[in-house]
């Protein structure tokens, strides 16, 4: 007889790693959205993102923070998922270039930091379980989403130990979810399935 590991057991073990070993906060949103999102259609936690932009860029003008926030919140539906993902990667890695008027009244470019890559303690790390997301066609609930500063960077879909990898892949990356999750995938840097 094969050992059976339930999806719930896998989820709890994964959350435990994020919380106990990596220092993340955890929110279980199966009954209620506790993230502070403005809508189920949002894949970003916008209030947290805006606060972190302000915290990480204390000398930046408020207008520059607002422009950076708008750039991150764009849907990028006119781009392919690959091109949108590359663009977002560059914004996360290098910061968001914004033109401002400096103290001398001259125009200059600054970069608004989205994630502090030098001092990780300045970032907000959150793993959220069972968060409902309203897509274009259906309402979906990924098992786990890992957020850094309000941005969904890792999507984890878990399956029972007796579900074949091919079935998990087909159910989650093809069929309905491909059309429905494209907004989320524009931010996701890593997708993990069936761990």
C-alpha cells in the first residue's frame, strides 16, 4: 500500500517552512480575504504595495511614488505574458525609472525601489493560503501565493500525493486556468506545481 499525503498536509507543511524557517507571515483566506485587497479582481495587495514604495523611497516625491505605483498596477494585457513578465522583472530588479524635478528645478531620473535587494529585512513577506481571485471567466482559489511587498511572486498549486503530475499540470496550466490566470501570471516570477 502506498503512503498517502493529503493536499491539506502538504499545504500545512509548506506554510510551516515559509513561516518558521523563512520568517514569512501567513494569512489563511479560505473564509475571508484578510489581505487588504480592494477587490477579488486584484492580484496585487495594493495598500501594502503603496506603503512599501513609500517606506523604501523616503526621499522620493509623492508624485514619483504615485507614478511608480501606477506602473506596477498596469494590467499589461496588450503584451504577451513573457514580455509582461520581463518588463516587471526589470522593474523589480532595477527600480522604476521616474523623471522628477530636482531641488534645483532641473529634470532628473530617479529609480523607485520596489523590493530592497540589499537589506531584505525592509521587505514584507507574506504567504497566503486559499485566496480567491476573480478572473475574466471564473473565480479561482490557488492553494498558496507568496507576496513580497504586496506583489504576488510565487504561485503554488498543491495536489494529493496520488494525483499524477501530468494531471496536475493539465488541470492547472491548461484548460480554463490559462485564460483565467493571465493577469496573475504577469507578476508571478516562479510557478510551483505539485510539490
